[in-house]
């Protein structure tokens, strides 16, 4: 606690190996706050610097932290094909406004093995003309995989963009049975 009796913000992190490469998971007392794709040393260090700047505290590597234990377990189960959804507390402090509204709807309203169009998702949050804004919200998602932005696709059936790269999006959609597994 600080001198005013409040808990100081604490951020812990770990890197988890997955079928799409290493993921950085970061959590606060409120819940999982960030998931970062391709968490090689350079990407990880850059992400941790951004987190420190945004959250006002230096993240600590603590893979055994109770704040991360369940998130790691659920992510590993998802990639092993043993889990279809995530039941984790989420810390939404890195996102707000329309982006948070869209991501919250995505997390609760687009189940495993399904996809939704950018425009359809915009309509669900009362902005039927907001397909591009939904795309921007997907790109700003601080919790990919757990908040499944990979499930948002183009109206004409195209895969759309993806911050983790199109091959990562294809692999996630294949894991969920939406696309066939790659041949090699």
C-alpha cells in the first residue's frame, strides 16, 4: 500500500510458448491487461516499456504469480484444443470508449468457431456505418486471443487484417475449425 492506504499498481508478466509462437501475458490485480504476439526479446522489451509508460509502474517477470497462473493455464488449454472460451478477469485500463464497447461485445457475443463481419459487429454496438472504426478497434485490442479479434472478418469472406499477422490469424481460425489446417 502507498502512504494514502491505496494499493500501488502492480504489473506482472510471463511469456508462454504457444502454437502461434511466444505470447507475452501481463496482469494487474484487476485482471489480464495485455497479450502480445511474437514475444521475442525485442518485441517483449518494447511491449514492457509501453506497459510501464501507460500503467505508471515497471512490470515484473513473475510467471508463478497468482495473478497470471489461471491466465497461463487457460491459454495453454486453448492452444491444446481443450478450451473454447476464456473465463478470466480482464483489466480494460488500456482501452476505453468505442473501442472498449466493441471489444466487450466481441468477447461476449462471438463464440469459438464463429466469425463476424466488421460491419455486423458495428451494428451490434449501434453504429451500423462504423465498419472502419471497428477495424481500428480490433487493431487497438490489448488482449488478442482472449478477446478474439481474429474472429472478425470482411463482409465478402476475406480474412481482413490482423495485428499479429495474417498467418497468425489463419492459424487461430484453423484451430477453431473455421478454416482448414494449413497443409505445411
